[in-house]
């Protein structure tokens, strides 16, 4: 287990993903069924990396930032 679950509200579950259609379809089913929740994503251009860093430092976003070229 990559992290110690002691003191957490629930026991985390970890998935190893291989790039195959069946595995990705199964993950899609888990997300669609509400069993696995996906974190919201905010894509930003790489040119806005400094602004993205400020957003993360400010905290409270509730989403992941992905920088793209």
C-alpha cells in the first residue's frame, strides 16, 4: 500500500492501469456507477503555468490543473 491508511476516514483502494481496452472500459464503468469518483480537471495552456501555480498555492480549488503545450 503506497500510503499508511491509519487514521483515514476510509481505506484507500489503488488501481494499476495498463493501456488495454478492457481495463479502461472497466474503469469507465466504475466511474459511471459512482463507485470511483474522478477529480475535476482544469486544463490550462503551458503559457499560464505561473497563474496555475498561484491558483494551487491559494488552495481550495477542489480540482486538478493540467498544463498542456
